[in-house]
């Protein structure tokens, strides 16, 4: 019998790591093993599972590429918002304590993690101008935080969904645009985990990376800062 470690006040990621280590020797002797552990792991979460040389996130290459984008957070505002708002010039959502988190894709052309504009920069003022144009109650808004978010994105830009060839009991899902794809991926992945194969996912299998180096499954701990 394999005993699982007892964890007290552990994070979800730490629990997933311990379960992975404990279940690996069991899975190696079970031909019909089904994955039972899932963890949400982004670019900077505390736990990342990766296949070195195979499933790495796309790296930042130049300002404005697809892996980066600006995020501006306002100070507390006298308005109530409980939904995501999208518009041609600005997207924003609640960020806690009356704050709003702002995004504008057309402004990302200069985004560079090593050169983040100040909160009183022309870029920050443009975020505020657009916000005031869209929503009432933002006249006193100020940008308190301006960052360059780094997107968790597969290296070829396409969704990954399926079991690892080197560990068929481990089902991997990695994608960008998770909000828009979640309804489809949630249903499809659930079907596959329960034994029903979904042909729609065939073009997105981890196997497409097989012409590269062999899989090496690793886990590492990073910062707890949020993902883009």
C-alpha cells in the first residue's frame, strides 16, 4: 500500500506536487491508470509542470510580441462593477477594493518587461482617458500600478491537450485565451479523463512535439505573483 503524505496548511500546488510524487510509482504499474490530479499552473505560479524542450512557454522576444501586455490597476473608485467589460478601446474588470484592472491590446506594441512605464506616464494617462470615456464615476481615477503581464502560452502558440507520451496517466492542458476556450476545453477534457476520446483535440496533442527531444517531466517552485 502506498501512503500519501499528510500535509497541513499546504497550498494546492504543494499538494499536487506531493500527490504526483506519491502516485508515480503506482501509475507505472497500472496500464489502465486514469489521471486524478489536476493543478492550474501558469507562467509564474508556485508550481509548474513542464516537459523540458517540449512544452515550454513561448519566451519573450521583442517589445509587443504575443507573450506580453500592459495591465494598469486604478485606485479605489466610487462605483460598483461586478462583471468584465470589453470594448474596442479598453477592457477592464474588478480588481478588489473598488479598484479596476485595465487592458488595451492596441497599446501593447511597446510592452517590455524590462522597461515598464511609470504610473504617471503618457501610457497611464491614455488608459485613464479611455476609462473615463466609457464609464461614469471614473473622473478621479488614478493608476496605482502599471505592469507588463507575461502570458502563459505554449511555445507554438496553440493549445496543448492530452496525455504525455512519457507518462500516459498524466493529462496535460496548456493554453492561452483560457476564458474563451474554457467552456469547450472543460467539457472535452472531462470526457477524455473519463475515457471518451474527443477527436476535436487530435491536432493539439503533446505528441506534435515528438520530433524534438524526449520528454523530461519536472516540477519547480516559482514566485506567487499573478499571471497575465
